């Protein structure tokens, strides 16, 4: 499959893919998406059209066939960020001696004048998670209300129309970027709530790459502990094992064995990727689930505690207050009072 465009219109790209794959475009608020196959389980391709010149395309799943996307515009390009979490993706640009292979955890940042072309090649039949983030440079600068002079000279060219093609290899920034993408995919809300959440994560992803670039220009002392790209899938697998059964969450030793990554690397990589320890992550997810159960109308605290893995309801109540500032029974009373007022 080959797609050629004269503008960086991600919605148009989605529409083109929908016709090729024989799928219907669905829409909810700022999000449009298609299933990659007849069953959603094979994955989705979606676009987000936010305000102030920010758009995002997110591929999560297996494309039915190889897909080449060529773009050559008569106007200066927007700022473009490509990030590959997993899959087989290549990027090529006018003047490059050979394509850049986007192995897992690799980021490419691109901006250039008119008439130069670029090609993104996505391999079909391979489970892929790939983000294409677009920012209209002048619109975005006007939105944030500050000049690009605030950014280091080496980075400022992405805003002023000069040619920039910058790639980053795996690092802790890659892990954090992957975590942001995973959070967007995990969010089960819809409409305005999901759109607002996704936009915040897209901007955070952009900010993270600028920080990554500045770190490369002026690295922090004592930088160490980088993870190999192949460890990412294993850490995501460990996280999924936790979420799948919070009531009987596996120990770190079991997670290490089932995910195939050694205990120390799992602990370090998990914290870099999700910003918290494994035990803290489980505790936070249990509290979040408990809150959802109570909000959905389950008033029996002992049952709620047991369903999220706490046999001792008093211990559960203390943990809940640490997280939310109220004991579970206080939260239920508050919810009841709100219901009566309505």
C-alpha cells in the first residue's frame, strides 16, 4: 500500500487507510479511528485533532500489509515527531544516504522547508505501536505565548523553518515516552475527558523529547542504567500481568520469571517507565479500582477491600485515606450526600 500526500494532514491519512482496509471511520470528540481488521482485537489506527495546530496519529496493532507514506508539501513542514514503541518502521528524507530504521524506543524529530519529501514505511503483519505527532510551529508558539529564544540554540531550528532531522536511541526518555503512549491507550474514558487526557500526554511527549535533546547537548553527570530496547516488551508484559489480576497480584519474583527479565532490571526499568515502584503501582491501581467500585454503587467496604486484594478491611481503609484523604466510609457518605442534593 502506497499513500502520497501534498500536505501533512493526518485525518486525510486515516481516511485513505480506511478506504484501503475497507473499514469505517468512527469518531468521538477530537478522536477518529478505524479497526485495522474486521475485529478490533487486531488493533486500531486513530488520529487526534487538537487545538492550536497539534495533531497526533497512533497506530497500535498489526497493519494488514506494508504501508509507505510519502509526503512532499509546497509549504514549510510542521514540526514532526515520530516515536516507535515496537514494530518495524523506517524513515527516509531528502538527502539521507539511507533510511533510518526506527527500532523500538527510537525517536525522530523533523522540520524542513517546502518541497523536501519524506517517507515513512510501516511493515505489515507485525505488531506495531507507533506515534506520529504534528505541531504547526507558528500556531503552537502563539499558543504558548513565548518565543523560541527560550530554547537552546541547538534546538531552536525546529521552530524557525530550517532543516532538522534528529534521531534519538533508547534511553530512560524512551521508556518515559512509551509510558505516555501506554497511558493514552489504557484510558477508557471517551469524549471530552479522553480527548483532554490524550492532548495532555501528546504535549508531554513533545516536551519530553525537547528535554531529551537538551540532555544530549548538556548531559547530566553520572548518567547510567540505560535499558536495551528488547527489555521494553518484557516490562510492559510485567505491567499487564499486574493489571490483569490486582486481587492476586504476582510477586516481583514471579513477574521476573514470567516476563523473562531479571529482578533488578525489572525493578529499575519499571520505575523509569511508570514513575513508581512495582509495589506502589499495584497499591495505586488497587485504590483506583476500589474507588470505581464504590462510585458504581457498592457500599460494602469489606467486599470492596476483598475484591482488590485486601483481606483486612481496616488496613485497606488506612491505605485508602493515604491515597485520597478520606476513609472509604467518609467517601461513601460524601457520594450519598451529593446524590441526595441532585
